[in-house]
C-alpha cells in the first residue's frame, strides 16, 4: 500500500485547506476559489517608489504620505489593497485562528515580488512583534507566520529574537504622525547581538500610515542595521 496518498487524504480530512476569502473548500487543485481570486484587489501600478501603494498618476513618484515625511526604510511592497475582503481575511486569521490562510497569501506575495525581494539582498526577515501578553492570548503572531511563509519560498532566515515589543501601545488616534511614531518607537526594543544583520526586511500584515513600520525601522537602524525594507500583506490605499 502506498502510504503517501493516505497521509495526504488524512491531512486534508483533518486540516482541509479552506479558501482564505470565503472559508469554503476551493475547487480541486486550487488554494483560493476561482471566483474569490477575482475579488482580491492586488496593488496596481503605478506605485509609490517608497511604500508601494498605488498612485494615481504615472508622473507622481511618491504618494502624498511618503511625500510629507521621510522614512527610515528604503522601500517596500504590499500585495493587496486593504479593502473589505482583506479586512475580513485578516480578522479571520487573527481572531478565528485561520492561520492556514497565510500559506497561500505568502506564496502569492513571493510569486508577485520574488524579484524585488531578491534585489533587497536581505540577511533576514523581521516580523513586527506582538507584545508577549498579546502573543500568549492569541497563540501566534500573524506577522511572524507570514514571514515564515516568505522565508520558506525565498530561503531568507526569519529572525524573531532581535526586535521585541516591550510595551503595549495605547490608543493613539488623537496624536499627530510624528508623536505617534515616537510613541511607537518606545514600544519596541532591539536585543543586540555581536553580529547584527546588515540588511533586513520587516514583515507585517497591514501597512496603514506606515507609523509602525517607521518606528520599527528607526529602532533597528539605531541598533546598527543599515538597510531596511518591508513587506506587507496589505496596504491601505489612497493617501
Ligand atoms: Zn473562496
Ligand atoms: Zn508612499
């Protein structure tokens, strides 16, 4: 008896690979239903040279947000626009423990940006950390799992013990952009080691204003990492 098909059938029965968009079983051989795939709003060109979000005119090199303030990271890529489809998917991943959804999404991200990722020549992938208390209550860090998927496809090691979240962040809607970054910066710390990586890619699930990414980049740069890039599953459009 050939054991392999049995093992696969068993694994499928135990952990059926559900479509990350609708949660149903997709057509055979697919990880995302055909119909659901069409609902994914991939980031389209032309893109901002720094944050990678869609800009509305080919002559514009930077989005308004990147134009308004400089970043400590060089540039980054996001796979999808953060719309209702992605809002639901990210909520399912985080709050309904649908971590398996990150598998096809990580694969898509690498398929789309493999060349750009290689060009970054990064020594490691650094997921945006969760506060330990949040990590314990959720049981996993979605940014870390996404980084592991990216690492699996690109062979770039994932580093989770360098950037730490040492403080919980308070609600900070009322703060201005710079204040918000400063506030966030204090939430992160680097556990320095003898040999620091030279180039790193920060990985997160959502890029909104870029404050979190900027805070992490500043802290890492302060610790001696000279080049920082980022990868994000989705990005809020229209800045
Ligand atoms: Zn589906
Ligand atoms: Zn931008």
